[in-house]
């Protein structure tokens, strides 16, 4: 057993040094991976819920869990021959995270066609570890989603046709969850439940269009982006429980973001505005760990004794700012960030306002192994129903192996 454990450790330590790249003529294979071991403690106020926890005490006020190990650990291979490359990436939380083919037109890195499952083109990574490597627990930024897509890029311009991922996973589009995809049960007043199943009405969607243009210079990059999608709900034949309807919910967002390097310092920034962003999960899975029901613009309502679809558009805006400093020839990198997001609608009592912040320091023991202590804050300033939903303070330590 000791020999087996020692062999595993030696193999793990040897991976970054010996298994990163293989080349034979025009064929090349690159192996990469990120493995995280982490533990976080969360203190939550009375009205807040911890984001993730495997152990909780005092009715959830104190909780412990892992954020990065399952959500961010990955292992991938990119194989290329001349101008064509293929990538497949595996993970723990999502067994097949990415798979796509890419063709670089004329051998240019900035002129390509990509087909497969990859990240959407409008998201930003500030390096916050208690949010799977994204930022602000999705406060003030857009969430990274891996989606099937066909993407074309040339000289900084990118256009993608993205297929919504409709299901019941945490990272899926939300257009077909909550009342949709589950049975909707109502008590008819005679202590008898009338159940409306998802099969009693129809649902469809259009592939989402996403556009971006990035300006890249030696010390900064700046991106503007936009996205549009439509989710359609219709029922052509009325029944005893549900009325006929044909309604469409429109989702869009526009924004900007980028990074600037000034000496040993760097600055990240993002800003956005959108409508019904909950439907494609652009606001992220975590979204405070507080109640998210008020963010859904779609609901089933009773009208004249029958249920029908009701759409109440919800608008969202947000922004975030991050600052980092690199010392000791890049061995020590400290980051601090703050983000704000708000959602508002005619049927809200108040705007739903949230703020998030984080502070961490990454120390590189070697080029491929680092230690990251972090502390983060989540605070709901106002809830859509007129009352705040509390706060959470998160603190933890991450061990990262990157190759």
C-alpha cells in the first residue's frame, strides 16, 4: 500500500514536467489539467442559505463544504494536425465538460470556425476560488456556461449560434424548470389536488445568438458583447385544467468587460444590462444562495378557473471591479474584487439588490502547485418581496495543481 501511494504521488508530481506536450511532425498533443483540494467554512445569517455544504450545524448557520474540487477540477487533451484541432475535457461535476473541433482558416489563430461544446464567449474570470474560479459569486458579472455551439471568429470579432441546454442540472438553462418540467399541483378547494403535468402544454426555443468584439493590445483587452434568445410556451388545445395560449419570453443582454495590466498590477472590469437573464442562467447557479424564485419571469396563473402562462419581464443590471498585484517575480498574486447586481420589474415591491466581494492570495510553491487562502462576502441589500434575505461570509483554503 505504501509503495502504491508513493507511486501515485510520484506520478502526480511528474505529470506537469513530462506529460504536457507531445509532437511528431505536424501532429501535436497537449495535455492539461487543474486539480483542486479545498475546504470552506460559511457563516450564514438567519435568512440566508449556504451555497454548498456537506456538513451544516445550527440550522445551516455554520456550514462546511468544498467549492472548487468538484466544480473546477478538470483534465483535457487537445490534439492538432496542421490547421485542425480537437479538444475533449473531462471533469468531476460534469463528466464531459467540453468537446469541440476547431479549424484555423489559413493557419491564423484569429480566424477560425469552432463546432461543439465550449464556453460561451461572454464571461469573465477574476480568480475567485469559492465560486469555481469565476467571480463575485456571479454578482456583477455573467456566468460561464458550456454549451453546444457553432462559432466563427475573425480579427477579434466572434459570432456564435448557441443551443440552449434544457434539463434539470444546476448549470442548465432555467426556462423549463420550476413550474415547467415538474408537475404543478393546486388544491381545488374540495381537498382534491388537480395536477397539471408538463406534457399538458408545449415548450420550444430558438438557438441563442451571441456576438462579441475584443480589442487586444500589449497591456489591455476590451470586449463588448451581446446575446439574444427566445423561449416559447404554447398550448393549442384547452383542457379542463389548462387554457390554450401562445406566448414568447425574450431574453437579451449587452455589456462590456476586460483587463488592464499596469506594471505588477492588473485590473478587471465588467458591466451589463439585460432582460429575463434567469431563463438562460446567465446570472449564475449560485445567485446568492438566497431565494431565486422572484427572478423567474414565467409563471402559471389561474384565470377563469383554468391555468395559463403569464410572462412578467424582469430587467437586470450589474457591474464588478477587481484589482490584483503580483509580487516575488509572480510567485505571490493577491486579488480583491467587488460586484453589484440588481433586478427590477413592475411587479416587484423593491429592486432585488445584491453585493459580493472577495479577497484571496495565491502563492506558487512551484510553477504548477499553489496554495490559495480566500475570504468572501455575499449580501442581499433588498429583496424583490420587500425584505432583505441576509448575508453569508465564506472563508477557506485551496490547494491547486495546474498543468
